C-alpha cells in the first residue's frame, strides 16, 4: 500500500478527502493529517509517506514552503496541491517545486481520481526503476569476480590502456594494484591438460579450476600480495606484488615450490610453473607475462613438474636443426634390416640436437616425428604390409604427436612405433608370422570353450593386441574374433550330431553363456537354427 498524508487548514476538507474518496481502490492508505505546514513536517518525519496532498494557502507554513522542505528531505515523495480557483497564479508558482499535479476546491471526485491515477503511475514507475537498479546492483556484485578476471586478463595482454582511469577502475573492482610497484608474473600450466582437464565433465572441470585457484590464492595471501586467475583451460596466471625486502626472489621461488607441491598433494596434478622477470610498473605486465609463458614453454625440453625462470634459460643461437634425407635413408635401411640397436642409436642422433634447438624446437620436433612416421608407412607399403588397420593406427599416432607436451614423451611414442615396425619387418623376413598364426589356431582349437579374449591370445604369443589383430588379418584375411566364432560353430555342429547333447549344453560346451545368442549366431553362420541343423542330420 502507498502511504498518504493530507494537509489542509480546513478540517472539513481534510475529513472529506479522507473519508469520501476510495483510496484503497488505488492501493493507498491515509496514514496522517495536519492543519498546517509546520505540523505536517513533523507527521511526515514520522510516517514517511509516498504521497502528500496539501493545500497551497495555509496560515503559518504554506504549501510552497512545505513542498520545498519535503523535496529537500524526502525527494521521492510525490506532492499534489489543492487550491481554490482564485489562486491560479499562486498555484503556478507552487508547481515550480515539482509537484505531480493539482486539483481545485471544491474537490471534484472524478478530477481527484484522474490525478491520483497519474500519481500512482509515477510511483509505480519509480518503484520499477528502483527494483531494476537493485537487481542490477545485485547482478553487478555477483559478476564482480568475472569482471576482475576480465580486467586482470586485459592487464597481462594489453597493459594499462587508460592511465587516467586506472585508479577508479581498481577502486571499483576492489583490487590493490598500485601503478608503481615491484611485480612478478607467474604462469601455472597443468601438465597433460588435454587428459587432466578436457576429459572431465563440465562440472568437474569447473570444480578443478575452482580448487586450483583457491589453493594458489590462499598461498599467495599467506606470503605476499597478488591475484590469481584462469587465463585459459589448464593455464593460471598470477600477478604478484611484494615489498622492498632483499630476499624477494627467494620468497617468490619458495611460493612457486609450495604451489607445485600443494597442487600435487591435494589435487594429485602435476604443474609446470613459469616465472617472468621483475618489473616496476603495472603497465609492464604484458612483458612479464610473455616471459613467464616462454619459461613455461620450456617444459617441452626440460620436462614436466618444473619451476622455470626466464633468467635461467640460455639458448645456442647456432643450434638450428634440419632433418636431412641422408638421415632418413639410414633409418629406413635400419628398419629394413630390423636392426633395433642401430635404430635406437640413430634416433639419439636425431633427437639430441633437437633439444638444443629451443627457438623452434617444438615445431621442428613435431615435423621430424611426422617424417619418421611417414618413413615407416612408406616401408610398409614397399613390403606390402600396409593394411587398412595400419592406416587407422597411423592417423591416431599423428594425433598423439600434436598432444605431447615434452620432447621425451614425443620421442617415447615415436621410438615405440619404429621398434614395432622393426619387429614386424623382422618377423616377415624370418617367416615368423606363419608360426604365430599356427600357434593362434592351436590355442583357439584347444581353448574355444573358455571366455577367450584377444588380450589372452596376445599374451600367449608375446605380441601386443593391436599388432596381433593386424598380423592375423593380414595373414588369414579374417579377424581373430571371426576365427574364434568359426571354430566354435564347427565344434557345435559336431556336438549337435549326438542327440544326447541338449541344445543349451552345446551352447555352454563351445564357450557361450546365452543360448538365445548362440542360436542367432549359429543361424547367421550356417543359415539354420541348431534344431533345424540337427533335424537335417537325422
């Protein structure tokens, strides 16, 4: 309900206005009356009305003075004047105090109704505006962390773009970052982020980010001043500030060690931390961030779970490396000869100089790795060993090349691939595949009644499941599972020839646990159900 105070020096007017007009129809309640302006002010102070309906002429304090006092103290209160027809000029002066409207005496109820409708509309509009402002303030408060993060991102990327406004912006965001002070930027990269972060659900990703930020920010607050934020998936950036102590760098690296150790302890994740140079101004943050990122990128050469300062990086300017054709031909010859020892030695000669070529090492190392994989494909094609499945595996291998974060990891997968190709070439030259296929046939014929899996067979013949499947398909034209099925169905045919064997017993005897599935599979292979097949034999 809106609250109304009626002010008039005539008691009959006050009574009539209060009792002969249906205020409740407009959501208004009469909460007070007064016979003069000075008395009205006391009432208004107590009840804080939304509307004041006041006479213009009163003996001690007239309506104009009263309205001026109301506007000064309660600017949202709406004022409606009541005046006689002979006070038009006086009323014009009164309206200059921002009154909403006026009515003439004697008061016409229809006219008053029209005026009150306008007053209520003004109050409703003002209320909606206040509600909107409050909502915006709440939303602004809720979005403050996001606004701070956005601003901090702009600092490390663009620096201080509007120096004249920076103080107001920092005060608004509640950030304690003086323009002139000693700053460092640290960059915390989650190792193997493609696995650790991107394989999680969206909820778990958000939970991980929150946990990382919470742990790091607590450590920062304990030891120095600064702010941590997530710059991109798996990358967190800290803007740190310390006083003029002599052991600033020692304190900084101690903090970095605690960040690394606590993330490993509480979240079981490994991180690489890059540290930029100290700067003396907020506007130089992009320079420090770039250095911190360059330092963290050295994970490619130095490995994971390190703290790397840009000051500690040295690079041989004459260490540019190029993979030449002669090297490729030597590796190809070693693969053809199936000489694993010489192959490993030659790989050392490939990767050792890459570790010294830091400027373009990441790109170069990936390029060389892809060339080595192409060499193996070329050899497999020459030896007529390039089955479709091998092409699929090569495609997966290419994806893995671009996912590796260290040179050691990349060399590991490339070396494993080359050694496997070397092994397969040796087997082909020595006629070993035939022996392996024979052993697989024998194994299946002996153990068809078990829940036999490809992995079980691979262990028996000392090969990886992937290579075993490729080799079997290449040598026989069918998959291992197809051969197992065929062997089981052949044995089932034999068992069905004996009427003493029930259908479900035959199912269990050849390695199947579901008679319904066995029946469908039997018909798919033979064209007949088990019962129809038996009837045909009888």
